[in-house]
């Protein structure tokens, strides 16, 4: 890790701790009303790498790779290398490969993100198809691998900014509309879902029937930057799920424990009792129901995730972290 990257990481962590310590919104606990909505996981992998008590003793690889089938992969990065431990999704079509997010780790003498992706999908497959790289949103733990992939001749990287996303997917009335892309016998749909961040998107995979929601919805502590946009985005996803088969909601992190409503704090590098990655459509429906009831920013506690609107001060801190890390 370079000095510059380390400095950015330490500053960002410090800012995140300030953000988490400044919560001042009223809280509504609906966990008893909604009950536990996680069903049996659609994944055969039950346990992910989850860090260590002492990261100096951690011997796990940099990435934990799950092969769902021959053309679908989920990658989680090591919590001892970056506490965010983001999940990335690789969807392989006959003509293109979609990579959603590139994680929190930059290349160094011991790690090459490009080599990791090559090892996962295979050198022949990667060289034979266009690699389309998109991002769920612009937080720095979701695009650090971009530079490693930029040297590939067949890569198209959509930068994680609102203007680049809108241009790449031809959104003329953001956040309305959706864009369908054919990867080759595998169609994906890109939906604008701002709220957590301005440029946030959700990706639907027609093959697995997964909604890939990034930080918009995942089993963790979800900070919402724009409450009204978030309400509209979740309502949009519910409508989409009512009209399309959705087998699971797949987010970008795990922060919740197996105990209802309990979570690991920001910065945790050891999560031995974390919950499963996928959420149910019913969980999203319950979230939407509560969001429509609370038009004003309100902290809402569910069994499998917590939604926390940012205060004005938190937004300022978030924007500062955004500026530092980009």
C-alpha cells in the first residue's frame, strides 16, 4: 500500500467514524412488525471470509471467490485488507462480460486485480469478449480496481459519476427510465436508483433473476444521502420486481449479525457471526412500505438492515470524504 493510498484510507475511515457518531435522526424499530424476512439463501456458499481478531495473523487470500455457475461469480475482498470488504459481481455472456464494481484494493507488488479477474473467468474467455465495467455508485471502495483493468484492449469502463453513467446508458431524463444491455444470450437491465448516492444504479440479471443493488439495499447499515430520492428508488425497484421474476436482492456488503437488528460497527475487521448476503423481495417490500409512511427522514430498524438518513453535517462530511478519495 502506497503512502498516498494509506493516507486516503486513514482519512476516510476517520471521516466515516465521525459520520456514524453524529446520528441525530429519530429512530423507528419495526423489526417486531416485519419479522425475519430472509429466506433460505439462493447461494450454496454459506460462509465468506470475514476477517480476523488480529489482522496481522490473517492468512486469507485477498479475495474470496464464489462460483454460482459457469457464468456467474461473486467476489468478496478481504476485510483485513479493507474493512469495507465489498462484494463484486461478474456476469459472463457470450459476447460481453459485465463486472459490477471493482472493489477497494489497488494493485501492489502482491496483488493484481486484472490477474484476479483473468483467473476467475479464464484467459481465453476474457480475451474473447468485451469487458464492461460499471459501478453501483461512486464511493471509493467500489472502483479501486479500475486502473488495473484499464490496460486491457477490450475493456469499457464507465466511470462512477452521474454524467458518465447517464451518457453511457443514454439516460435522458435521469432518474427515470431503464436500459437493457445484451451480453450475448444474457440480458441485463440498468436502473437509476439514487438516494444513497446521486449516481447510484441497480442492475437486474435476467439469467439469475438477481437484483444487484450495491449500497442501495444490503444486509447492513445503509446511509441515505437524499431521502426523497431513496424513497422513489425503492418504490421503483418494488414496481420492477412486481413485473419481473426476482429471486434475490444482492447487495455490496454484509454488516449485520445473525441476531435480528444487530450490526457490526464501521471499521470492524472481524465479523464471525455475520448474516447471509442475499435479501428477499419481501424485505424490499417491507422497506418500501415503511418509506412511504415516513416522508421525512427517519431512521428505520429492520431485522436484516437499518436505514439511516444523513443529517446536513453528515452530508458535508460525506462530500468531503468523496472529494478526498476521488
